[in-house]
């Protein structure tokens, strides 16, 4: 049942209905709408990939199956911060669809240790994700790679046509720029719609040879995304008032990447006043569980896979029996009485039967975005620019790069 069906006011909708002056004064001119617009923009991103599919197939056909040494190249997914988590979200999908080694490597590691990641005689395709295309490390990695390793092929996914990374690739034969709509080039500090749209673009790239088969997956994402914005908003707003000092997000596989991104949203949107952590279902017991206490929000991203879900339910039972966490929330493919007994709140996505976990990241991460938004407001910060001392900025473009 959605919050509208329950007669509960959607706190996100209420924010959108403020006047322009009120939004500006409260620092919510951009972030709420950039969260809400996501399901609609996913459709547009899919259309963009579809419209360029012939050129993309030609480019990738030269890089993937027909490697000069007779084997597929190694694919690196490159980005910093949230853009790195995009890569982590896509490794499994791309590995399974492209049948080659796909590894997410932060540009913040490549910029300092590139030589250790490039094996002589091996073919590479580096896919870089960058909202602005102007981050210091992203630009620096691309410049260094183009200069010192010209044999490496590059695919840049960005939301800014004027970014330096787009310009660097303009006249490079073995480089391609996939430009997303300017509407998803988030104006707020936190990456929200840019994150999920670059993930959707990556999923479409994975299915480039059969985009028709990806269409039902996209339809499922859009439907679940709308439900999350409805039923998930009230839960996110409710837990933001519970005076939690910590937040822990837990998931397996690609949903572990969603958990990591959710942790970052809660951290940056509260200027670090909420201590956040993200762990895999099986990894939480190995030390990190010691951080869970009566002041912690615990969010579980539950799997569609029956075997994986058994591990997740065991963990939920253990956390409940140890009375850990002030509030426990589960994001699940569908409702279940056995789940409701293990958590304080359950957000059921009504996922299509058998919907793969690997594709669910754009939906699940919306919950973390909303939690971060409401926690920011409760902390009396301005979500569009929540770092009052300027510790972090929308674009990290001031770092001195040494090539």
C-alpha cells in the first residue's frame, strides 16, 4: 500500500510544492526534484543509448571480441567517490554480458599508481563515469593514459558536454563519449539522478547487442522506482527523526554497492554529523557489527535470490536478537510476514518475479538518497549545499595533479 493510499502526506511532494523562494531559503531548490525525477529520466537515458547504439556497437566491436591478441580485453570501470560506486554497481552485469574481466578501479587509485594497473601486452577498455567530466582525478587519469598508454581504449559516460573529459576525447580515434541529458547533471551537491542514470546507461551498454531484452528490465526499474518514491519516502522521513547518530547499510553483490552509495549520501548530506558505514551481508559480523548500537539506523537491501536471502534473514535475526539498532529497515522485492517480524519498517518494491539483484541498484539507492535528504533537514542543514565550512564541493576540481 502506498502512502497516498494510506492517506499519509508524501514529504517529498510537500517539499516540491514549496514556493521558489522557500526552496531557495531552505536549500531544497535542486536536491528533492533531482531525486524525484529519476524514474522518468531513466527512460530518456535508455532512449539516448538506443539512438547511439549503432555507433556504440561499432566502437565496442573493435575493442571487446576482436582483441589483437585473440582474447577479450580487460575492462576497467573508473570513477571517484560516487562515480566509483557506479562502476561497482555494474561489474557483475558487464562481466556476465560481455564475458570478460571487468574490474572497478577508483580514479583516485589510478592517478597515483597507474603503472601498477597496466600490464604490458594486455588490451584494455576503460569506461570512465563522471557527472561533470571536470573532476581533477578523472581528468588527470584520462590525460595520463592518453599520453603514456595510447593503446588503451576509452569510453566516457558523462552528464556535461562541456566537461574536460569530453573535450579530451573529441579527436581521439579509440575514444567514445556517451553524453547523458543535461537534466541529470545534478545542480545540488550530492549526486542523485546522475548516479542512477549513469548506472542505467551502463546496464544498457551491457545489453547493447540485445536492447530489446533490456526493455522489460527498465520497465521494472521505473515501476519500482515510482513505488520507492511513494512508500519509501514516508519511512525515510520517519527514521530521520529518530535521533540516530549512526547509519549502517547492508547488501550483497550489486546491492552492496548500493549500500555503499547510500552510506555516502547520508554522510555528505549531513556534513558528517551522522557516522555511516556499509557492509556486505556476510562481512558485517567480521568486526563492523561492533559499531551497531542503540543509536544506529540499520538498512537491509534484501535479495530476490532464495539462497542469498537465507543469509540475509539469518543476519536480521541475529541483529534483532542482540537488540542492535534503534531502527531497522528492510528494502525487499516484495512483502513477507517473516520479514516484518525482523524489522521496524519494510519497503516492498513489488518487483517482477525473478527480477535480478544486479539490476536493482537504481531503485534501492533512492532510499539512501531520501534518508540523506531528510537527515540533512533535521540537522538544520541545506541539502543543496550541506557543507557549511566548505569541506566538500559539488565538483572536486581543485586537486593538484602530478603527471
